[in-house]
C-alpha cells in the first residue's frame, strides 16, 4: 500500500539476451511504468523494503521482496512468462509437476555423479601424478562422445525445468551460475 491507501504493484522484467556479453539487465516496474533498471544481481529499494534479483545460467536464481524487518517473499511470476506457465502447470496438475521436479533432480544428481567420476578417472590416469598415491580409477561404464552429449543435453533440460520452477540449489545448479 502506498501513502494514499492504494495498492502498489511492482513487477520485475529480466532480459537474458545480453547474457552473452557478460551481463543481464533487470527492470523494475511500478504500477505498469518503468521505475528502475540495474545490472543483475540487483537490489531495488522499494517502499517498505527491497526487491532482490539474481540469475543463473538457466534463469532466475532469486526474485524476492525483502521487507525492512527481514521477511522474504518470493515474487509471483507473470502468467504469460515461461515461469508463469510452469506455475500454472503446477497448480493444474500437481502430481505431474511433482514427478517432473523429482525427475529433474534425479537427472541432475546422475549428471553430477557422472561428472565427478569422469574427473576422478582423468586425474588418476597419469601414473606419475595422483595415481602413485591413490591408484588409478576406471569408470565401470565408458560413455562415448554422443553419450556425453546426450547426458549434457538432458542435464541442461533438467536445469531449465528447475529454473522455471524458480528452484535453485548450489549443489545441483551451481555449475549453471
């Protein structure tokens, strides 16, 4: 509410198009009018607190209203945005949404485990390095180049699904920024 007793509406627009040039811009709108612009991560001072915006390589990492007292509220996505359509799917089909969320988490865990195992194999491959102290490690399954590409693409899809649900975990999504 503003001083007149009218409800004020804030909206955040994030433009990912500039991400390749090293920055992403966030725009803050107050009652449908452009109010402020900032590079992300952004902290916009608003009446009664701040609006904080951070992105990852796959979407929003954080978009919260933080009151002056420290209470945090996640902003509601615009129904026309990809995040809003994902939220609508969650409301309309909660079981399907939970299943998709569970599968995306499993895919990311499998991708993380495969990455760690492949790195361990590469580190222990040279006999004069780490291998002389801990021995060599060989993956039980050797993925071909196309297998690694498929795992990479499926992991990107899972990360995108998590970003659309506005979920972020430093462990699962940390490689995405």
